């Protein structure tokens, strides 16, 4: 897996100024255990993450080992490794006719006691939902996806950093952005998130996409308002999480990396929307780069 991130300041009078950059390269096992890692900028403790498995364990290890990087693009990327690596395998469903059968076979061979049971871990997997088989495993045959266009906006060529072209084989991409500006006495936020990958037809398919709008009181960092819009999700139960996200209103966004997990837990939340909201913890740091009155 390769990650790239960039903070960019775009003044109203024009011109773009890079504020910070970051990146990583990770070699992971099929169980999503980190086997090799290199990060940019380099950090003397990064190799301590080798052997850590993606998920709650990797986020806890990240906080303990590289907590001094909080608020940087590199920390955001590494925090996102858990969710991005979880979703990445989905792209094989676009390229393999027997993917659903192979997933079912892997569940049966799993040494874990759950055998792939996902009941009530999120809104989309609520007990009795269309997303689940009778044994509680995910019914991948019923999931939906959507063909999408390119991320880059031709009217805003600097809107994304350079990204390699993905085509011709199974590859996955998690893309996110957070735009922050001052207006009407508050910080305005427009955030977007998409999991996608190339398909054999030569275009791109997405399985998750959210758009989030928010207002934040700059002095206290409290979230004043929130609108979460589900654009592309795999199961018909999934969009229900968007309405519940309003429970985060009133909380300081700087605490969101943990507060979202504590508040939008289980069937109240969506794993991927939670990732979007947790990333808002970086907004106070981004706002420090804004010129006053901008």
C-alpha cells in the first residue's frame, strides 16, 4: 500500500502554497499485518509498527508510537491504514467471477470463532438486514456499487496531488479531502471521501462515497452543525448512519479520533462515515494556516 497526502493553502487572491506533505509505503500480509513500513518524513520509531495488525491495534500503536505526529498528513494517512486495508480486497469482486464463493470458503476456514459474523457491528449490518446471510456473514452478492468518473476537476488542477493512473488490473484507492475556510465568524468544512478502483470495462467503480459539511466554532473547537450526505454505499441500510452522525454536534472536533468511536458505536454508526468524521480532528491544525480574515 502507498499513501500520499498534502496540505495546501489557496488564498482568495490566487496562488497555491504547500503547507505540509506526508506519505508511507507498507507491505502487509493477507491478515493486514504490517511486514515492512517506510514513512515520509522519516521518523526514528516508525519501524516499531512492524508486526502490528490493521484495526484497533494499529490505531492504538500509532497513537503510542507516533503520537507526536498528530495533526500532520503522515499521521492522517497512517490512521487511515486500518480502514483502507479493510476495504481494499473488495476490488477483487469486480475482476473475479467466483469472488463471492471464495469469500464464503475463507470464512469457513477461518480459525476465529466468529466465522465472519458481522451482526450489529454497524448500521449496515444491523441484525435482520439485507446485507447479512442467515449465519450472520455478509451477503456480498447483494451489495451495490456505482461507476464513477475521475477525481480530478479540470477547473481545479491543483485540487489533488499527483496520483498514479490505476487501470488494467485489480487496484484500490481511498481518496479523501478536507477543505477548510473562515466565513460568517466560524470555520466552514467541506469534506469528501471515496473508496474506488478500476474495473475490467476500463472505467472506475466506487463502493463508498460520503460528503460532509460542517461548521466549527474556532475558539472552542466545538462542532456547531453537521450534514453528512451518503452518495454511494453497498447496502440499503447503510445511509441510516448519516442521520445519527448529528450526535457529534456540540463536541470539540480535536477529540474526534476517539470521541467518534465512543459516540457512534455499533449500529449507531458506519465504519466509513466514522473515518470521515474522525479525520475532522485535523481541522484545528489546518485552520492555523489560514490568514486572518481569509
